[in-house]
């Protein structure tokens, strides 16, 4: 089991500790899906970089990173809502 600590900044930012990144193979571009459970437990799942998974599979010039990222965001939001997750909420406190 890997346990690590990170601090949340005034702006709500944090760094995923290197030990955690290595343990689960988190790489640049991966998405983190945050789920808040009853009692305050937080579960973070890793969604591999959708662009990297599709690279070379399609030759469509309209298939841009931004378009893929937007589609990935929509899919993740749909899964979070369907699974009873908190979804995306930028509201303070």
C-alpha cells in the first residue's frame, strides 16, 4: 500500500505525490476522476490520456486534441452522474 501526503493551495491546487504517480502509472495528460462518498471518503480514479490511446488509429484531420478532450470530459461527466457521483462542481465551499 502506498501512502503519501500533499498540501492543497489557497487556489485549491495540489500535486499528486511522485510515489503515488509511480504506483499507479499516472502520466501527463491523464485525467483524474474524483468521487466523494458518504462520510467524506474520496476515491480518485485514473482515466488514461484519451489522445494517446487514439494516436495513430484515425487519420481524420478534424480529430483534434481539443475535440477529443471535450468528448472525454462529456463521457466522464455522464459516468459520474450515472454512477451517483458528485459530478463537476466549481462552486466554493
